[in-house]
């Protein structure tokens, strides 16, 4: 029997994604992002071709990417209960659903390694190492069907939910800065500075929803460190907390032309007993661009468990 709490969270997520389906039908027509897209002999995109490189020799992370279950899998169609997050892109364009992805890891519950639903899905235990108060909070949020998720109220959903979100993200890379543009959460923009500046001291800056990010290269891996976060962040749909004491370290690698790996170390001693990792894979979308996505707070009433408004529906 499907765990009712997991089912409720999945359905809440599905409801939020369904609301934006119309935006997927109004995006840019398909157009190659580069004249140098590698092809196989039969004319298909060669996803396993070597990763392209910038003039300075660093891997070129640029492109539009959507979350995939593994580094050799097609993104699954949204079904709300898959063990990995679906993108919905294929379904929206009328494409046939891809073959089911292989099982990933030992994560427990209906989400498995779906980091969007359960940030601890990559751990051997299948769950983040919560401090006692954090574990109780997650239980409460799940019992409430995640209705207080910032995403349900048109607030920024946080880096981990953005990295693993079913909607695409776009990376724009320069020698001194990397921009990450996320279609979900109202087309959120993150700036990662590669110009040698240090992370700001906590007392020198106001906390931000997505913090302050600086990056550097370690070989072919872009290491992004983020601090200066606000309290009461949500790492996933179930409500795993992130506090102002937290630090996120993303290690971004372009494995080949077609796939990207983002390994995130979450270090928040207030909420967790030890640092832990979450791993997200993304697949290139070589002929797509992001759609404009606007969140309006009337959407929150559609979340399961959310108290219905006494006002008539807006049109």
C-alpha cells in the first residue's frame, strides 16, 4: 500500500506542476542552441560525445538542462509518483513516454532518490540525518501535506528544490561568473562569482533566500559554495529544513555532452547531525529554451490540505 503521506506530497507536487502546463505550450519553438551539436551516424544528438570546452579549457556547462534519474536516462514524464522527478517536457510536446528508469539506490518510500521530494534520497539510509527537532518538524510538515512549502505560496523554494526541480534550468558561463536561471519558482536567477571574491561574512550582509555564492574550479569540476541563507528554508518537498547556519557546496561536472552531475553537500549543524550529500543528474535540452513562469498566490489553494478560500475563483 502506498504511504498516504508520501502520496499526498506527490499529489501536492503534481498539482503545482500541472498549474504551469500552459506555459510549456507557449514556449519558443524548437531551435538548435549551437551549430556544433554532436550527432550520431543516424542523425540523433550524440549524448555521449565529449563535453564541450570554453576557450580557457574549462568544461562548458552552458545549456538548458532538465532533471533526469541517472547519467544515462531520459527524463521521465510527470506522473507524481515516480521514484525520480519527471520533467513533463515530453508529455507537453506530445512525445511518447520514455522507458522506465532503473531503480536508484536504497532510498525508502515512494520517492526513492527523488531529491526534489526527499533530499536524503542519495544517502545509504534513504533519509537525511535529522536533528531530533528537525525530524519532528518534517513529520509535521508531511502530515500537513507540505502545504507550507514556500513554493505553494509563490516564495523562493531554495537551491536544492531548484537544482532538482522538474522544470528546466539554464546555465550561462563566462570566465568570471556563472548564471543559473531556473524556470521553476518564477524564473529565479542565481549569480555564482568566479572572480576570486570570498564568501561574505554573516555580519556584513542580509540573509537571502538563495544566499551568496562563489565558485572555483577543481580540475573539471565547478565547486560552488553558498552561505548567507535565511532561516526556515525547505530543502525538499517533504520539508527538510535549512537554517541560517547552513552551507551548501555544489560540485558541478559535465560528464559528457548530454549529462550533468550536481553533487551537493549540505552542512547545517543546527538541523542535521552530520553533513550529507544529495546527487542530481540533468540531461541537455539542445533545442529548447526556458518558458516564462509566473507564480500567483491564488495557486496555493490547490495544494492538498490547504484551506480553501471563501472568495470565488479568480479568472
